[in-house]
C-alpha cells in the first residue's frame, strides 16, 4: 500500500520483495545447491572407480624370503606378473663383478649401484631381458648362465654377468633393478 505522498510503506516493500531475501534469491540458492549435490553424486563414483582394486594393490608389492638361498644360488619369484630374480653372490662373483671397469660397459653400473648397502651379496633384478622381453636363463639350477656366469637370454643371445649387467648381445641395458627394501635380514619387499 502507498501513502498519500507516493512512497511505499514497509508492508508494501515486503510484498514486492524490496527488503531482505527475495523469493527469487532463495530459489536461485536452492537450485545451485541442488546442482552441486547432484554433480558431486555423479563425480564421486567416477573418481573412485579409477582407484586400483584390492587385487591390483596386492600385486603391487611382493615379499621374498631369502634365508634359504645359498651363495651362488638364485631363485625366481613373481612381481607384478613378471619374473623377479634374487641371487646370493659368492665372494668370487662379487670380486669378479668389482674387477670390471664400469666405464667399459654398454650400460655402466657398478655392483654397489645395483645392490643395497650392507647386502652386497644379494642381487635383485627383474627377470626380463631388456632387448625384447624374453626371460633369461641362469636363475634355476643347471640352466645356461652365459659367457659371464650371470644370465643368458636364449631368444637373441644376450649375455649378462653376475651383477645382471649386459656384456654381450643385442640387449641395450642391464637387467632392471626394481625398487625394493630389506624388511629384515632375511626378507625383501619389492615394490
């Protein structure tokens, strides 16, 4: 209602929404809030489905007990669906690997760079040839170890030494050393 002077009374201002929160503002805020909740309810399942499943997380690391490996022996384990070689080097193999001039190698690395401090006798490598992905021989008893006493890839003739370094053949790099830690003196965890 208007008074005789032509100005709006407070009752009329409220009716026309000129004072305080208007009905249109409330509807806008409610619509934006509903859209935000709806968007979050769509995005959360999409984002969570990209997380790795429990079986994938279980395969992301592998524990290997090395207590039964005698000097000069190697074992095979599985890490991320690929072979993992764990070899306990003899004093002679450690000396031979140390005697090689790393600068003369195709992929120069010393034995110390490929093993953990305090565990120079334990070499952990992926059992996959770096040429075309074959599995080299030399980890099991009686297998051909190649000209340098380490591993031999029968697919194309790559020879690796006791430190898993490429010495002859088409492989471009040494056998890969995965990330691993000693969780105790007799157990390693790869991954």
